[in-house]
C-alpha cells in the first residue's frame, strides 16, 4: 500500500489522491466524490505516509495502525466515525492498545476511522506479504564456480 500519493488537506473533508503536478499546485482527486481540483502550496497538505499516532512507546506510523485495523477487523469496515466518543475510544483501544489517550484525541480517532473506511471502500488498503530476504550463498560455492584467470606472460624487449 502506497500512502505517499494519498493526501489529507487541512480544512477539506476526506482524502485526496495525487493525480499530477502543476506549475504551482498539485492536482488532486477527492476519494469521496471523484472531483479534481488544484491544491496550492499555501494549503496544509499531509501525505498519509508522514502521519503517525502517539503511543506509550515510540510513535506508530499510520500505515501500521491501518494494517492492525485491517487484520483485526478481518478486512471489514470499522465502526461509524460518528459514534459516541466513548465507543470510538474503546474501539481504538481494541485496535491499538498502546495508543496514548492523553495525546490522541477523539477527533483524531474519528478521522483515522473515517480514513480507514474510505480507503477500504476504494480498495486502497493492500498489505502485500513482506518479502523474505534472498538466501546468500556461502563464499565457498562462489569460489568453485569462478574460474581462475590465467595471466599472460609479459614480453621483455
């Protein structure tokens, strides 16, 4: 899942997909109504890749939070983001037990739940299996396959 092309724009509801780059703006498309418009540099834009959630330990990237929600909800939609504050807090605690309730506000939880449902609806939540590192052959095997290079004799004049 590539969250670098998905933006949140301050003051505008929903999420936006980057379509192209203009001279002094970014052309974005709303995920809710598929309308395209330019987003200028003076608007506060954040890529979902840059966002993280405060936890009691180290901050957790939003990508990992979405992945946890995706797995725990078994690829189903989350609760309604317009639920009560208490329900949202309890739900988010189930999804991310290490989140810091002192620094993560209910409005943040509401936004994350809304984003999760929106990304799920548009099939943008894909978590490919992590690739296993390729096996490295021991040096002995390489040495056997490599043929020694014969040196040419140097002619003296």
